[in-house]
């Protein structure tokens, strides 16, 4: 039976190449399991299909609608994860490794769906930052807005995370309204292909939102424009080649790279044997060497240890490594599977050879390994390799063995540790294992310029820590210099990377029309119906109620002080208040002012307003003295319907003024307002 050819999914249909392609093999048995080729794919047409079909379909949806689709897709993948685990095993992954990859990718989708509903508007435009006044009269304003790029996100993935890698790139692009073309690495392309089949079978995504190329990208880069993006994970040399492509340079195509990374973990001087931190360091070091057979972009490559603790760390780590059973992931008791391919194993062996020029192997043999239930010659198996290296040599800071390999190196001072860290020339992740907060601060501030993410690990956070090597959707994943200089994920930052930030200068009414939210200076609408009597469909930005005046008396202040227990001297002690340079006399509590304002604008009867769930940006601008009269102007500022609920969020602008027209307090009131019944 001939080996199947992996299919691409482009132009809304499956495509099978018309040549022999390149063989990919089971990492455990060496069996040829598929062939990979993109022959016959029209890449210019695929890009055009994404721009003309996928892009418009996505841009018709709001952020919240896209988020709902992401959530549904994440849940669908969860239902199919056993299917993906089974295929993942053929990449050499243990079940734990497969869960790390599959569940991690699924988690990215669900996390982004949740963040989008909380942090993005139910709209297609994102307002970035506050309104900037550009003139003294308030009739000329500036505002940054972010809108979807009109191109395609071309996403090139590495072999080590065939599920998580594509999904962590896809999620923010999809939320931004930008269609995606996924290109997997060849050695594990068969698992990404299975993922794409799961997604296509779901029928959840708009046509053109996601395309898949099994094999090379051909002349894709020749057709990229300034509206397209490229996101790459792989070697630094390939990243350099791609980012200098003439079309990318000519059109200033956005390019994000995650490349080589000699990640460090540093043991603090306080973490001596017998402390929880010592055990945490050793456990993390061994886990990062063996999970995914060390094939993680964030895995620990350089382990820095106080010079007096090197022997103890090596002894503890080798004891743990000796319990690591290497072999067929399907066999009971196996803790570490195979590398992704024989070529990858050969590459790691070459790298270990270079590292031994600056150190010595204290555990493992790169040429020999005991393997359970598999042929060590046909499968891409390799022993975990632990070295002790010379930190003053270049090799440990320049050679990345992308497998189950780490080098322990000694340091004597914090300054020396920081210097050694910098020799890695930029890393994705680092960790500092210590209970000493002063040491942690010095190391973090010293090494942060060379790192995208830093974990401080100790007994206080270990139970909740996700570990040294786990990228999280809400935090940036990337690093400076050698690590590529890019950032993926990072919460909403990753979404905004796929959008164009544009400064809009306009009068208040026009700016309000563009952004879909009321701004100071824009028209207010006052009618006979109190805004709190309007449901979500009836309410409009600019709807306003003006209430007051309400005179503030000494009795009000003293009652509030007695009732709440807030007897701060500026409110209750005339002599002390007179000496206060800000007031000169007793004044009302700021929270009394806010409470009185609420009493003025609230409509008391049952109606569409269901709850007040917060106050944002509260500022007390001018003191309120006995006898001052307060008026509040409450204006509907922003309306955010919730897709999955019978209510939405409404943000109100509250401006409390006194009799001379001066504002004494400004803030946003947040309420939940019902949608129309039925």
C-alpha cells in the first residue's frame, strides 16, 4: 500500500500534490508514514483567496463574535484530542508530551476567547489609549484606533510543537480579523495535518479564514504586500534569510521571529541542599531536559549554579536522570520518547560534540542509549546528556543542542551571573530559583534586557507555577537578539500586532462617530426618558441625564464620617484642616461626593439597568466645601453587548460640578443593562 500524501487545504478545498514529495517517518519505529509536498499549489491565488474571501468574512464579525468561534473551536478540539494524541505518539512524544502540545494549543484558543470578551469591545475597531486634546477649546481631538490589516498572516511553524505552535499564532490573528496560512515543519507535518482536518471538519470557521500548506511555500513571499504578515519559528539563520527577502524589505512586511535560545536557569546562593528551592531547581532542570525530549524552544540549556554547589546539583540531577526510562511512548514506564527525526538526532549529536570542547559529560552517552520496546537504531532515540561546562568559554553560550541536553556552569557573584547570562545574546525564557527577594531583584533587572520572560521560582509559588518552559497566552512569548527579536501572544498585544494603529484627528462629534463611543465635547442627547429606562437596543452613546443641584452641608459630612468611620482630619478637625495647604478648611469626603452624585442620577424603579459593577478612572479634581451645590452630568459613553447573555455592559461618563461650573470629580460608571425582552 503506497504511503499517503499529506493534503494541503487551500482555496476552500483539499489539494493533493502531483509529485512524489518528501518522506516523513515515525520517530519511534523509523517507518515511513507519509509524504509531504505542496506541488501544484497556486500560492498567489491562495493569498488572494485569503484577502478576498477570508478577510471580509472575518471583518464582518466583531471581536466578541470571533471570540465565540475560537471558544467553540477549542471545545471541538478538546473532543477530538484522543485522536490527536494517537497521531502525536508517532512524533516520538509520550502521552504527557502530547498533552503538553495538544492541550496547550487548545488552551490558547480558550484563553484568547476569554480575554477578548473581557478586554476587547463588541465592535470591529479597537480604541487604543485616551483621547488627546489637540487644542485649547476642546473642538480638535486626537485618538489612536486599530483596525484589521487587509492581508494574510503567513505562519511558519517549527517541528517541536505541531499543534500548539500553529494555534498560538492563529488565535490572535483570527481575533484581529486577519486570515491565516499555516505552514508546518516537514518532520511533524502529519500531526498538523490531522489538526487541520479536525478544524475543517468542525465547519466553524468562515471560508478562507484558515488555509494549510503541506510542504514548501514556493513563491509565496514574492506576492506579499505591506498588508500581510509573516510569523516564523525556527533557526536564527533561516529567520535572517526570510526577513531579508526582497518583497518583505520592499513592502515593509511585518515579520515576527522566534529563533534560537540558550535559555538559562540560575540557582540562588540561598538554595542549598535541603531547601525546597534546591529540589525545585533540580526537578525543573531534569524536566526541561526530558519533556518533549528537550525539544522545546524554552528548555533550559544553561544551568548556572553557585560554585560551591555544582557537585551537589550534578549528583542530584544525575540521580533523577538515571530514573528516566527512554523508549517507545506506548510502553508502560517510559518517561522520554524519541526526537522528531533521525536528522534531528544527528544534529543534536554534532552540537554535543561542540559542547564537549568546553566541558565534560557527567551523565549520558550521545552515541548509546538503552531503549525500552523499540529499536534504538531505527528510532530517533538519544540519552539525556548533562554536562559541566566552563562559563568562560564561548561554546556553552553559542551552541544550542536542541534536545535533552543541558550544561551546568558555576558562578561566584551576581554580577558574574548577569555577565554570563548576557553572553547568550538573547533568550526566550529564563528562571531564577531562590527565596531571596533581593537576589531575585538584582538578577531580574540585570538579565531582563536579554530575555522575553523570566520566572522566579521558590517554595512560595511552586504549587501554582506553570514551570520554566511553559509559554502562556497572556504573556509575551519571544525574546531579543539571538531569540529573534519578536513577540507572540502577550494577551491583546498579540492581537494588535495584526492590526494597523492609526491616529485620527477630528472634532468630537466626528471622532465619536468613528470610534462608536462618546467623547467629551461631542453632542449630548437629553430627552424626556431617563437613560436608565432605556434597554440596550434603545440606548445610544451621548444619551445624557443632568441632575441636581444638591447642596452639601456640614451635617452631611459629619453623618457620613460617623456612618462610615472615615474621620480623617480634613473632614472633621477644623484647626487641622485649616493648616492643610490643599484645603484651608474642612471639606467633604470624596466618596460622599460620589455617593451624592449617584443619588442624583440613579432612577430608583425597576428597569433595564440590572447592576452597577464598577467605577473606573475616578479622580477628585477640586475640594467640595460646606454649602457647595453639586450637579452631575451622566452620559452614555460606550455600549458593549454580550453575545452569550441577555444583557450588555454600558460605560457612562460622570462629571460632577459645583455651582461655579468647575468639575470636582470625574469617573466612569459601569453598569449591566438588559437587552430587549424576547
